[in-house]
C-alpha cells in the first residue's frame, strides 16, 4: 500500500487512526546524491529506487534490505537482497511480517526512508516498532512528519515476528556456526542497520550519526543492540522507550525445548532434529502462526546476545554511546483496556492480591490513587513490570556507562487515547501513548489534543531530534534543559503539561513503590 492509503488493521500495537490525518500533504520533494537527473531517484547498494514527492518530505517506501526469508531462509540469518538494474518504484509499503493477529507475509523484510527537503547530511533516526515481538510493522502509523521537520532522516523497518523471528530448535542450532538459533528478528534489525550505514548517505543522511530508537518490544530491541557484539559500530546513540519490561532473556536450552514442543504442536514430532526442522519449513505460514507463540523475547546466543540485558548493564558490557531511556506513568492501563470485567472498589484488592499477594495491598489502596480502583491496579502492575525495572536499568547504566545518559517519564495523564478505553478504566499515560507525541504532525495531533499537548509534543520532538543531532536533548536556545542522570537515582524529566519538570530518581522510586519491587537500586 502507499503512504496515503496504508491503514493498520484493528488490534495492532498502535491503532492506524492515530496518525491517519497526517498522511494528507505531509511529504515533499528533496534532492538526491544519485547521479540521476530525476531528483526522486536514489541509489542503493542493490539498485536505484524512486521515491514519492510530498509537501514536507520525500518518502521511499518498501525498499528491500534482505532476500525474502522463505524456503531454506526461513528460521535462518537474513541475507542481502538480489541486485536490480532498472529503477525500482518505492512508493508502496512492503508487506507486514506474519502477524499473530492474522495476516502478513514472510516476504516482509523492507524498510522505509523519510528525508527532509533541506540539503544534508542530516542525523539519522532508525525506528524499531513495538508489538511484543508478535505483531506490528514499520508502516502505517509511523509517519514521522514532526521528526523530519527538524531536519532528520527517519528510517522505519520491518523485522520477523513470532515463531518466524524467534524460534529456537536443536536442528536449527546445528545449522549455525555458533551452534545457536532464534533471535532472527534481532538479526533482521542488524542487517537493516548495516543497510543504513551503507546507503543512507544517498538519502541525505549522515551514516556517522545514527540513532536507534524504539518502543516496548522495539525498546527491548534497542537494549539488545546495546549489548550485542554483532551490533557494534552500527549506531551512535540509543533511545529506549518502555523497553525495560524484560531485563532477562530466554536461555538457549529453554528456547530449544520450547521449539521442540512447537514442532510437536504442528505435527512435526521426529527423533531426528533435522527432520523436525525440514517438516516445520514445509508448513504454511498460516499453520505456523496458528500455534500461539506465547511470550516472545530474544534468545541468548553467543553471536547475537551473549548475556542478558540486565547482566550486561550491571557489568558494563554494553555499547558506550549516549542513551535516553524512560517509561510511561500508567503503562499497564493499555493491557487492561481489553479486559471485559470492570475493575471496581469491590474487586481491585483481589485482583492485585491474586498476582502479588496480600502484603502489597496497603501500598496500593485506592485512597492513594484518588479513590480510583483501576488506577490502583494499573499502578501495581506498572510498578512491577515497567517502572522499577526502569529504575534498576537507569542506575546500572549510570554506574557503568561512560557516555551521557538521560532518563524520563512520560506522565501526561490526559494524553489522547489511542485505543478504546472502557469507562471504568482510568488510562492516564498508558503504554505507547507517547508515540503520538513524536510521530505524525501538529495538524493531525491537534484534532485530538489541547494546545498545551501540541506544545509538549513539540518539546519532546525537539528533545529527541536534538539528542540525535548532538547527543544532548536540551534545547539549543535554552528554553528546555534536560540534565544528565549523572548519579544514582539522579535527575529525570517528567513530560507533563503545561511544561516538563525535573525530578529525582528517588522521587520516581517512591512514586512507584520500588522498595517493594526492586529494593536494591
């Protein structure tokens, strides 16, 4: 589909309607470093592509960065695409990767480039989408109008999801020089980053100034690249949005056992691991996707992810580049929105206690949350799954990092909802709600937001792009100062209206009851 008519199906990580209004008149022509007389044609290492001219920037959609991962390339490391000589049209998004929610294609390893009209070289921002590693894509909602307006080249990517991106199995490990399998989705991202390094100069970007940023599973992907030896020198800065939910990753033995169980589930049980793999490769995408992948995370393997993110941050074994990391105040509200049973004053304690035990209930009495039972439940799950992991992450980066580090919390509790919110749920600053403050345009966002929220979006966008350009998110005109997180429980920025405020990591830990969930910061 084209930039104008691509709409994400319902149930995706971010509803397509978030930025749909930004798609009209949001792009424009720009120059090219290609020798072609057509300014819309740019050269890549595989062949020339022709983008589409719009009002504010030029878009190059659906550029292949790898061969379709089908046949023997299913459950294997990605390889560079075949070359082409004729100019390839780059005006349609490539297919989404196979989704847990249905749809998508295995032929999906494409990326999209959005470049400003002004002459480069410009800093480059590579967006890694979220979706629990089982759904989502780099298309549709992620139109970076606001980001590109700050003279930044933005790249969005697809990568393999679910079993296609993360299946480990003894038979697959036997095919690998590292005797390991899984994490193919992370390897896809690495090949996309190599493509950026090799080609982005021809799109007005600076290959020596690349920032990777991502949200949720995309944020955990960014953390994985900070740790991965295979990602070394592929990026220069990193932004982690809500990626702290899993600081431990799946050991190879555990992942391979799960892979063998999957083989049985799809009718491929065989004493010979190689025969099991051959059988799985013979299954249709629909047959594979029909078996629920459960919880998906990158797999520990020596060549891609030799140690868990948490352990690497604790030891200092991560890329020493400038980093921004943060979470949202009410992360878990997103996941409760689809719950059919309302949370009430009568049942909220039972909900919290069933998961965490009764000892935590005094800390989550609804009286502490403006007498909102749903907010109390959201707080308990947010603190456990996101906030206190983020505190641990921040203190480890600060203690063991040698480059500037900045921490934040998105806390606009009146943020426009991006999903349907039941009346009983106080969603606040839920998971993924900050993305609309970065992607899209003021015009599209302004139809749902207040003037103060539009201004907050502009402050955040300037901070993200200043960081990409300079390694410092503070405003160059002095209107916004973001201090480094330079000591344990150091200073953070809370993104709220009418304007952001600076607060301490100690305050953050107190707000999120981290003495319960992470007592050793």
